[in-house]
C-alpha cells in the first residue's frame, strides 16, 4: 500500500512514471546517479558561437535552432569567402539531421551537434537557399570513429567531394596525411582554449574526389588518405538553471552525480564546474584511459572521477558495473538507444519521456515525463520518505505480530 500510494503521488506531483513498485524503494537508497550530459544536464540546443576558418576568427550571433543571426568578423557582417563557404557547406552536408519550423518554433530531428551546423548554414545563406551539392552516400557518425562524412556531387561542375566533420583529434590526423606541414600545435591550442571555456569543438574538412575515380560509396579508408582541413567550430549548449539547484540539493543529501559524455575532457570538466557537479575538485577520465584499466582500477576510477569523457556505450555499461561492485546503489539517466544496456544494468534506470527513444523507455524502470533532471532530487527525497515509512511499518508490524503469534502458540500449548 505504501509503494502504491508513493507511485500515485509521484505521477501526480512530479510527472514521473514508475514501471515497477520496487523501483520506488530503490529510489530511497540511491547512492550514485550516472547521467548523460547533453539534453539532461544541458538544454540540448547546440549553437555555433565562434568559427576558426583558416586564420580568421568569426563570431556567430543568435541562439537556439532558429536561423536568426549572422556570421561576423570584427563586429561586422562577414563576407562569404570561398573558404568560409566551403566550411559552412561541409557542416551542412556532413549531416543526417533535419531542421524544421512548426508554428514559428524551430526543431530538429536528429543530433544537436548536426542541428547547430544546419542553423549556421541558414544564417549564412538564408532559410530558403538550396545547396548546389547533391548527396550520393553517407558515412554515419559512429562513437568509435567520432566523425560523419558524406560523398556529394556538385550539380554545376559535376565534381565529387567528400565532406567531413567530427572530433578534432581524428581530423587533425587526416589533415597531417594530406599536408605534412599542418600546424598541429596551433590548432590544438585553439581547441584547448575553447574546451577550457566549456565549449564543444568540432573540426571540419573535405576531400576532392579525383575525376578518374568513379566513387559511389564513402568508406573510412578514403578519409585516411588525407583531407583538406577547413577549420573549427565552437558550439555551446547552456546548462539548465534548475539542474544547478538540483545538484546542490543532491550534494547536500550525499548523492553523488557522475557525468558521462562524448565531449572533450576539458569541455566536460568546465561544464561540470559550472553545474556544480561536486563540492570539491572535479576529476575526469576519458574512455580511452578507462579501457586500459584493470577491473579493480576501474572500481576505484568510477568512485574517484566525476566526469567520464569521450566515452562509448560499452564504457557506460562498465562504469555502472564498477559502481555496483563498490556496493553503490546506482541510478542511470539516459535518453538514447546507446544508453539502453546501462539503463537495464543499473539498479534503477531512468529515461526521458519526451526526447527519450522507445528503446530507452523500454529498458528503464522510471520515466521522467517532463524530461527534467531536477525532478530526480524531488523523487529521491520522496523515495527516501517511502523507504523510511516501510521500515517504520515493519518495525511496528513485526513485534506486534510476533506478540500475537506467541499468545496463540501459548494457548495451544497450555490447552487454554
């Protein structure tokens, strides 16, 4: 009865759907919350704010996905140079997300990072501009490779071009194969400057296809021949204000929060600091570093680090397992298909009700109807209250029931 009333109260007050009654009791015992960053701790509205194209630093005005704003150079509207045009075109083409307008509001169907480049394209050319490049084949984003590429054909010149965007370290490696004089130190410093300011950094490049090569599909080996590097984009996804308040409450209540993200560790650490992920220093570890650890070292790393950067879906599952091996009751918060194994493995899996995928919802024990991570603080508090009530009920029922049983047993034994 206590669990049933608890489920009803959470649904009415906090828009939270509990799929199994024992999950309510588990909520009251949670020690650690492992959570995705984008869309959970942040607003999930990536916006390109700055561009390094060649040796020119551009600023981009406007926020969100609405194409309201422009690309600026030294405070004035920037002329669209050939290199800037290629940069914007590459970000637009190496993309599998759709940007659409509905009743004056702009929405994306796909990845927020891709959405930022679609908006950037429309800020440069206007929302009705049609690209002269036609898609031939797409190499979708993969967390193991960390880039997306598209083979296209210029409908005017009929020249084929592969456009690519992704993690700077991956594209730097490809750029060095094309140009041995590529200034890695200069570009890496630019990445570090933006990352330390909490911005996600995306690199952009392209590769012209030789006219004598009848290419119809794009493969990874085509890109590792070398690419022409175009530049970097700094994307900003603002933290949710309500999350900052919720994390402060969780830290006070002794619930530790672990942020798992595909971002650069410097970016993730800066965002973690802005959110107030922990009261002390924020320690970070990358997926590559995690993979090199032994099982015992992973348990220690899972406890001592608050940020897990450049992770794969397998890393998420392993982090949850490591926390559980340390006797930590672990909740996992996620919304994507890749989060499903970790959601299933966690003591309580929590999925997003609006932006969460069906796979994530099926794997989860609890669904946040309003996609609000701050609700976690409230439901954990409610879970602790319910758990406390269950313990009080047991403490009351056991002695009284035992006493009643003794009276019956004594009556039977004495024949009274």
